[in-house]
C-alpha cells in the first residue's frame, strides 16, 4: 500500500473504533473505569493526531528526512545534545515521573503498556510537530525563534487543556494527587518540551524529536500501569472537579485521601510541592550543565589543541558527568525518595561518585596525558573510588585528590586563575550539605546539587578566556573568595536554625 493511503487507513480506523465504542460503551457511567473503553477513546485520539500531522505536512516531512545527517553524526555537540536529551527524558519519565505516580497496585503488563506508550508517544510527537508546521504555514516570514515561541505556547496550552479536561478524565486511570501534579509538570513535562523543541529548532531532526516523546510516554505508560484492554481488575477512575466552565466541563483533580498521613498511596515522598520542584530542577540543571562545556570545547577546539595533550577527551568527560548526574537523580529517587535523612547511600550513589571521578581523571589526562604517570595515577585513583566508597573509607580523599589535580591541570594548561573558583563551589557544596544534615531543611539539597555543578562551569569560562586572550586577575579570585566565605560564615547561625521540612501529606 502506498503512503498516500495512510490518511485513508487512519480515518477508516477511527470510524471503526468509534462504531465499536458507541455500540458497547456509549452509556458508560463517568465514574466507572473500563480499560477497553479507555483504549478505544485513546485510539480515536491517536488517529486524530496522525491525521492532523499528515495534513499539516509533519509526517510527509519526517518521511523525507533521515534520522540524522552525516554532518550531525560527526558533530560532537549534536551528539552531546542528543545524548543529553535522552538522559533528560529518561530521568524525567522513567525515574521522576515514576517516583511521583500513584499506581494503586495495578499490575505490570509490560507488553501492552509499552505498545500503548508507543502509540501515545508517536501521536503526541507528531502532533507537536504539526503545530510547528501550522505556525510556519500561517506565518512564513516568522524567524525560527518566533516559530519556536508560538509553537511552544500552543503546545503548552494544548497539553494543559487536553490533559486536564480530556486525557486524564476519559483515558488514563487515576494516577496523580494534587501535590504530584504540582511536582511533575515543572519537573518533567516542561523541561522535556522546552529542551526537545529547542533541539528541533536548531537541528530539525524529526525522528529524534518524535523518538524522544515516544520514549517519554512509553515510560509514563509503564509507570502508571496503564491497564490492558482485557484487564478485569477494578480500576479507580479519575476524581473530577469543576473546571474553567463549571461542573459541566469537569477536569481531573487527582486522588484525595481522607488520612493523608497514613494513606499507603501517598507515601512516595515527604517533600512539599514547592521544595520538590526546586530540588528536582536543581538536579536536572546539574545533570545538563556539561552541555555548556561541550559547546565551548567545540567552538575553541583549535585553541585547545595548542595547549592540551588530547582535548577531544573533554567530550567523553562531559558525557560521563551527564551519566553520573542521571545516577545521582536515580539515587535520590530510589534510595531515599528525595527526603535526605543522612542514611548511608547505596549502589546508585557509588556509581554517581565513580562517574564523577572518572570524568575528572579523563579531564586531567586530556591536559597532561603525555606523561604516563599522570594517566596511571589519575585512573588508579578513579578506579579505587568505588572500592573505598563501599568500605566507607577514604572516598572523599580520592575525590578531593582528583579535584585538586584537575584544577592544577586546567590552570597550567589554560593559565586562567578563574579555575581556582571551583574550590569555592566545593566549599559551598560541603557547606550546604552540612546544613542539610544538621537541619533536615530539604531545600538545602537543591543548593548542594547546584553548587556542585557550577564548579565545573569554571572550565568553559577558562577555555573561552584563553581562546580570546582574556584572563581573570588573581586578586579578583581572592576578593571574591573572601567575600563569599565571609557571607557564608556570617549567615551560618541563621541558616543552622532552619526548621526541618515537614511531611507534605500531613
């Protein structure tokens, strides 16, 4: 069958699904959830998305495009963007979204749930690109940033209205509470659409964009345990509340428990919504910070080749840092559910620390790998870290040694004292971590994540300065360090008096 028959086949499928739905579920009560009916509704919605994407030109354009061009595949920044977005989506939907989703003991039916997520993701991804094509068709003279801005606004409004008044009411089973909705939107949906649409605006990779949305919603389908069409278990329907137009246009309001303190379905984390958004967002920023270093390295590779032994290793180090950030988020999600109580970390924290050590060792080798003893000592220290960590002995010394070695290597390669500012970020990381342990005020956790990531940003600053004949004076580093330490110790008594973060559900 030629591709021109695609819209006809989709329209025929939609009509067939509608006929089956009307014959069997037309008078289904709104407070009763029937999986087969939900699949039929979802199928009709997917058909709608595919038809809009076809007639807007999004699907034909995608079919005429390769997954990526040879130039993009050879571009380390493009590869870093693609990898970073995959990490972002995986963290967002297979870790964070899963952590804050209420499943009500629904069964894991992996194959039908993955299949549902596949159809859902393809439909959503192509619908978003259909909006992009419609904006370009209606406003052909609009610059690319204008197309991005209007498309982003349309997607945001569509997602808000459709999710609240359509999808979560008529298709998905109950899987949220008001608190989890407040957390998941800024922690998963907004970063996903924002960064993936920026990537599409820059590179125009249709299948990468659609693939990322598909991977995200496959994770969502599995995480919320979407019931299969033949599932006979009792499934909780969405709780409804009056919406924008009153009770007649009810929206999905999320699960409410009579006893929030003891309800088994709400005990997924203790963070209040605002604190959770801050802490989650800080960890996402930390995981994606290495993208900036990748961009600066690529733009200044000619300069770096004159001052470093093997600057291409900086690409590998940045990818290690992003992968480590993913494991750090997994650690927070699985090992203590984002409420840090000072308990001894486990497997995921070991991997995170190991990836950080390997990244630092790789950057040291990028600078001085011509000396075999530097290569051997750097990687020996990184390899020893997981052993020291598991025996709870000397792991901080190993990380500190690699951190000091990295600063020294970068200073002698780039000649800019700005790299010594990273010692201040180490100090601030320890400072906020001690406050977190002392007070149990969980918003300090976000500062721990941000300050630990900001230290690495001194490297792209030093690279940019070196390539452009600029440099920060040593006295500026000393003055800034003195001011920072004075303020930190001055406000310590007040910070140490913060109250513990209360349980969100009390």
